[in-house]
């Protein structure tokens, strides 16, 4: 029997993390990486996706992965945020240097991985208001669009996720 919750819309399933099968990433990520390095990546696709390059803490190896990014008006054009449940976020603790390829431009920055649940919930709620509940997958969540999740529901769904703030050296394109 599945757990139900009482959000503002009544009895509904709680939000859950939406994580495609790991094997799917191995298949799709190389294609997305290639597209983001072409003029296609500078178009509408680049409005939501970017390439993040960072160095592994223990291996010293450079990694590049496609990420969904989000902007907040009050942060200006030099800060973006990522949400991820993938383990690579641990390489970004403590202000790691990164490069973000957004809309065809490479921009250096510093990434700060956080797990502050209060801030995560506040930012996710703001983004859900912007994107709508039916587009919660942009945040890695599946939410019944007819029901508003509670803060506790969001905290539970975001457990294990990291909230990454990237401060860029140059303004976004």
C-alpha cells in the first residue's frame, strides 16, 4: 500500500524523486554532451541544459556531465543552481573550481554543494511555481499536478539530493 499525504489538494501520492535508470544515462549522456557542444546547445536546449566540467577529488580526473540549471532573478546573471542526486556532487564540496558550458560559451566558476534542506525546499517551491507541478521532472521530482506538496513531502523527496550553487566569473549569455 502506498503512502498518501494531505497536501492542499487533498489525498494524493507524495512527491517522489524521478531518477531514470542509471543505464539510460550511459546511453543518453554522450548524445546530449555532443548536442550541447554544437549550435543546437546554443539554442532552446541551452535554456535548460549545460555541460558541467569538474575534477574528481580523489582521482584528479576531469569529468563532464550534462546538467539542468536554474536561475533566480535576485541572484543576477552570475549565479546558477543545480539539483542532483547523482554521487558526483561530492566532488564539489568546499568551493570546487568548475567550468559550465552554457549556450555555446565556456564560463569558469566555483561550485558550492549544499544539503541545507530548508534552502532546498524554498528554492524547489519557487521553481515549482515557475515551471508548474507538471514539469517537476526538471527538478528530478514526480508530483501529482493536482496536489500541492507540503514542505515535509519535499524534504523527504529531496533527501540525498545536493543543491549546488555555482558562482560564475562572467555573466551568463
